[in-house]
C-alpha cells in the first residue's frame, strides 16, 4: 500500500471527515502511485487517517474514500456505499411523485467524483475525478445490479475532468442504448430529456422542488423564464395555470426542446407561450427599454464562477442580472433568482440581490430561501456540496 503522509498540523480537516486533501498539505509519498490508485493517508506521525484516490494532476491531490483508518476499499466497500445512497432515496420517487432522481451525489454520498442520475430505466453517470475513473467499471456493474436499470450512459464531458488530467468520455457503459428522448414526470408535469447532449446528465433535477414551489405562485400571472434551457420553470408555471410564459435562452436546440415540453403539458392551449432566442442580458435590457413587466420573473443562470478567483467577476454578473430582473417585475410581483456557483455562498448571494434591489429602487421581501432538491444530499463534513442557492421574493 502506497502511503501519503501529511504535513504537521495539516491533518485537522481530514480528521473531521472532509474528503479533500490539497497538494500543499502533502509532505511525502512513499512511492509514486498510479493515477486514481487508492492510497493510505497518514498524519505526520504515521497514524492512519483513511484511504483515498491519488490525483497527481489536480490541486486536490487526494480525494478520500473514507476517514476510517485502514478499512479496505474493495468491492464490498463500494457495494455498501451504493446501498447506503439508494437507501436514503428509497421513498423519494413516490414522495416527490417523480421517476427521475439523483441516486449518487459524489462526495455527499462518500463517492467523490461519482454522480449518477436515473431517468426512468436509464442511469446517466459522470465520473469526474481520477479515482472515480479508476473505479468506473466496478461502479457501473454494481449500480446496474443494485438498480435493475436497463441502460447506463456516461456523460463525463464536463470541464472538471480537465483539472484531473482526464479526457472527456461519453457513451454507453452497460445495457441497451437509451431512447433518443426520455419522458420523465414531476407530479403532473412531463419533460423530455436528451441524455446524450443535454446539459449535465440531461436535465436539472436539482431544481425539481423549486419548480414545484414556484409554480404554485404562477396561476394567473405572466411569467418570464430567463435562461430557460428546455423550459423547466416556465413549463411548470404553464401547467399550474400561468396566463402567459416567455422563455429566453441563447440555445436554439434548448428552446426547440422547451417548445416540445410546453406542448406535452396542460395549459398548452390556454397559456400564451413565447420563445426568444438571444443573449439573456441583452434581451432583458430590451424588455426593460420597452417598459415590459411580468408577474413572475425567474432567473436561473449558468455557473458564473468555476473557482474562487472568478468570484468578483461572477458577483458583477449576478448583480447585473438581478438588477435587470427586478426592473421587470410588476409591483406586487415575484422574483425567483438562483446561483449555482459553489464559490458563492448563500449569504454572499443574498447580499448581491439586496444591492441590486437597492439600485433598482425596489422593496423586496423574501418568501422562501431555496436550495437543491433533497435527493442532491449534502454532507455536514463537506459544505462545498451546497452549490445551489436561491430566493423567492415579493417585489414592491
């Protein structure tokens, strides 16, 4: 077993269960491990702290599989981790009236770099770290056995693999080829998902409960769904009785899917639905200049900050988009606004929205603080796992 020894006084986060060990905390390595190889991590005195996966290309040099000394990391270990992840979600499909769930949420489920979503009978996985890549064949087999799914499709094509020295990887891992589009359900609302080319694993499952909550306020309102992607919030609002919905997104294929999703659902005949392709910032300014207003404005932009060094630029982006959004909310209307940038914590995001409200001259009251859906579990030892935060606000 190859040993990674930490520097003196750099072992506290690991002892507390945090799964990341940065390169600056490493004092020595007994022999150079293979990429993704499981190593034993010790403190400066040689006491075993746990086992992790070695990633020489990343600033996060070791991602811990566990912090339980020399407990073996073998097939039984991974089988137990998968069983625990599935058990915590056992009743969620029924409870949330959905056939689409996140089954494995990386570090929060004790499987760093492993994300698996289920859409009906299809699993879609992302293996974003060296350790996850090394264990991919075993994890694929165990997940297929544990779920009885018909397909396992890989979407390891995000930017994060570059930091691990890994090339993008997509394609079928096990079972039958999945359908071109998979129809999923969130209560009475249906969506088509393209698992081969859609964002992330095909859909934003983390917003499921927020879509449900915000739709409950949508009846009779005019709704602006900015950064609409394939329609999520706007389609849910339409099905809940919105008077009109305007979707704005830069992607023509995403808007085409949003149109199909709108046609799938209740309200398609009675709700006026418009689709606008363009830069969202520019389109919102154009709406402002035309003195348009809406009863409900949804702002769900992509990640503005990949790292903490990008935070200042991201904050300017969030303030700008919220300033524009607030100016488009009619008096007594609602603003639902989100950030999925992990580098921006809830308190900082709230402050940015407050500054935007001040500059817009609007009085804003928070009705709900929002976060990722419960199947996107969070671990107390890994606060970085809370990446999605949002506010539903009443605007005067």
